C-alpha cells in the first residue's frame, strides 16, 4: 500500500518537508508536484511510475476537481488496481496514518476513509476552557 | 427569454479543473458553469470529475454541445450568472458566430501540441487558433490572455 500525495505547485514537496522535519522518511508515501511546466499527461506518467511496484494506493490530493485529482481518478478507473482518491486532507492525518503504513492489510477505500476521518478530527477551532480536575471525593487521582 | 447573463467566457484546454472551478468561478461571481464541449457532453466520467468542484462550490454545472449552447442558452434565467467554458478557439468562434452574446473572452490554458508555437507563458497557438480568435475580436468580443485573476489582462492584439 502506498499513499501518493499530489497537488498544485509544491503542495506535495511542501508537505514532504513537513513530514521530514517531524517524522523523517515515510517509505510508503510518495510526493508528486504538479507544477506550471507540466501537463495532464506528464503528471499521469509520473503517477504510473510510482504505481508500477504496487497494487494498492490512495491518492492524497489537494483540491477536489483539480487536475491532480482528475488524473488520479482516471487512473483508478483504468488500471484495475485497488486505488482510492481523497481530497482536502491534512498533514495530521498523513503523519498519523503514514507512520502505520508498513504492514497495512485492508483495502484502499478503508485507508482512504481513515485519512478523511482523521483529517476531520484534526480540523478544529481552538477554544479556551478551564481544565477541571476531578474532585477529591471521586476515586483515584 | 432575454439575453443570457454571461459573466465570463474562458478558453481552457482542461475545461473545469482546480483553477477554473475554484478561483475563476468565485472571482467572476458566477453561479452556473456551462461547459460547452461536444466530447464532454457525451462523457460520463469527465462530467463526474468536473461536477465534483461545482457541487462543493455550490454552483450549478451543465455539459452542453456547442450546438445546444447556441440554440438554448437564451433560455437562461436572469438570476443565472453564467461562466461559459470552452476547450479551444474553434469552439469559441462557433459560439460567437452562432449568436451567443459573449462580451469578454479570457484565453487561459492553451497547451503545446504539434504545430503550435508559444505566444505567452501558458498559451501555444497555430495559425488557425489565431484566425479564430481574431474572428471573435472582429465580431466585437473583448479577447485577452489572463491565466489567473491576479494577472494583468493582455489584449489579443498585443500577443499575436
């Protein structure tokens, strides 16, 4: 199983630099930029190279409806491999799930759902609130 | 039936993609994307991919052939602010010559292919493209190159 991070400009290699700082290398995660000098075909060719040695992958795309998303969906339709496509997920989900990817057993759609669920859980407005400790008459500390 | 409210028309080889669906739709203030393209009008997968953006942006989307666009766009309601998207200058010219009231024609992505030469950073044209764009301009359409809304508009006569 691979996760392929892809997006417009340096979205992918930008996230890669974040991953590297926080977690080092994630061996089963690939990062593919879609830059101004590329076209739909050259992006799709890069996807195919990364997919050559795996039968399962989740495309982690920046933007619903964008070209990286569209090319990923087209390949998922064409190649007959177990491929799922997600958009709008965050670095928290990529780190949390990317670190556990080594011996992943379930299918791409299950992994895709996990990434989306984790991303939603980490998408928050921060509100201040007092930290309340349990009162003395409760059991424990 | 009155004149359809076409807020923008764009030539883009990719039709609706991230840049068009998100950035241009909001900057143009459109609430309906009309993809005028003969292949896409009959391609379920392409329609699904392009509709994904429209659904999350809360705008409508239609996939019409060039002929249907010419014959039917005048039925649009006044509340529909239409962003018309075509793949190439040939289709833009067909719409203009078919009487679709296009005021502004934004040239976006026109990628390199065999026989085309670079005109601006993201636009490559052959003689036919230039002739078709000139025909649109001669019909009174304001034709200009502009990749993203923050870019300055480059009038057609300055680039070809």
